[in-house]
């Protein structure tokens, strides 16, 4: 495995050859599938005329180790496009060859969990969480968990998009129904490098206790008084028919209303506003 942007060595060696001169040694490195030339060496020097352009100035052998049978290839500044199978051909007195698979890996950035800008969240609200990381290869594996470590697999979607260098940005979306003080974890794993990081978020929600407004309290009180009046348990009706001023509040507005000419039914209607 090779790390993106770093140098790596593709190992190849031979043995069993009797004494030989470097002029007798030929080495060919090529891509196994396309047969494009990665690096060539013969007549005691590198032969790069047929080298694929993308490997230009990025490959070299180890000249001081060739006589010892080491024909490994140094590949500089590994790219995602370099991933694949490479074949090493060696000829001294006879031909021999070997192939190897090179995988490329790049670590993702530390995950970040975000959610919408909703305020005054309360239990039962639906919230969409987003887990974001970038700059990695190959595609990431994303796992959501709640605060108790239980896996969350429902209502999860994931999007992974590669940039011009082949590195992925990953976005995973989780839709949840909030509970009081809910914690959610996003765990991101690179399948080649192992678990890389996690991010968590705790959303504190408002527990709203239902309370009666002043108007609602007055309305309930009057409903009770009206019912008891019908049962003949109070003399509220007689008292209300006396001439007096009743203060009626509607919102924040106070008014003085002359009720001497109002009927009992009209007065009750006013008092419950």
C-alpha cells in the first residue's frame, strides 16, 4: 500500500544469476493491464524514451544495488491514478518476471457534524444531521451511532465525490426525531487505513411546559362561575346586574366599560375576552 503524495518502492529482485556485467542486465517495469512503460533500463543506463508521460521524472532504480539483484522501482509522489498492477521483467542470462498490486490510500480529514440553524428545538422535532470529511481515498465507510453506542441505520444517506486528483469528499446525512439532550456520533473509516476519526454532537432541546395564559385562566374561572350560577349556588348574577364598572383586558389593552345597561349575557361575554 502506498500513501498519496508520498514516495513508495515497488519491490522486485532476482537471484541465481552467475557473474554478469551491468551491460548484460535489462529491466522493464510496465503496467500489467495497459502494457504502458513505467521505467526501462538496459545497456547500463535508464531508457526512458517510451516511458508513459505520467511517470516522467517520478521513477528511478537503485543503481548501486543492481549487481546485488535488487531491481526495485522508486515511485515518487504517488497519485491515485498510480493504483494498479505492475509487472517487473528482468533479463540477465534468462528472462524472469513478477507482478504486484499497488493500492493507494489517503487519510480523510477529521469528520465534522453539523445540523440546521433551527432554534428552540423541542422533543419530537425532526432534524437533519450532516457528517462531512474530505481528502481521502478510497471511499470511506460511515457509521452513525447514538449516545449509547447503538448503530443508526435508518434514514441514512451518503454521497462521495472525487476531485480532479481522485480524492473523495464524503457527506453522510442522518434524519432523526429529537429526544431530550440527544447525542449522535459519526464514525468514519478508511478501509485501507482502518478507523480514522469520529465526531459527535449533543443537541439540547427545550422542554416546554404548557401553562395557561391570563385570558385562558379568566375564561376557565368564568365558565366555572357560570355553571355554578345555573345551579343556584351563587348570587353572581344579581351582583353583576348592579351598576358598576368592569375592567376588560384584551391582550395588553385595558378599557372601562359602563355595564349598567348591559344584560347579564352581554356582561359574561365581555368578561371572557
